[in-house]
């Protein structure tokens, strides 16, 4: 589980906006540019090339 303190300092590497945790705790979500960053072994993979584009991040 990602701690709230970590989410407060993380930013999207593409658009530099703040990010949030998805409802299922599997992704870091950027509502600004619509990218999802996978969380593997409790470590967010914040690489633009590995991000998953999402059309509607509001559902996550």
C-alpha cells in the first residue's frame, strides 16, 4: 500500500501535476494527462514509457 505522505510528494513525470491512488490501489493516476502508472511490489513505476494511457481516469 502506498502511503499518503508519498502521494503528496509525487508528481506526474509528463505533465508535473499531482497524482492520486486508484480505487483498486493498483495504479498511480494522473488526471491531468490521463496516464496510469503501475504499482509493482508496493513501488510506483513512474516512467512515461511504461505508463498506460486512459481516456477516463474518473472511474479509477
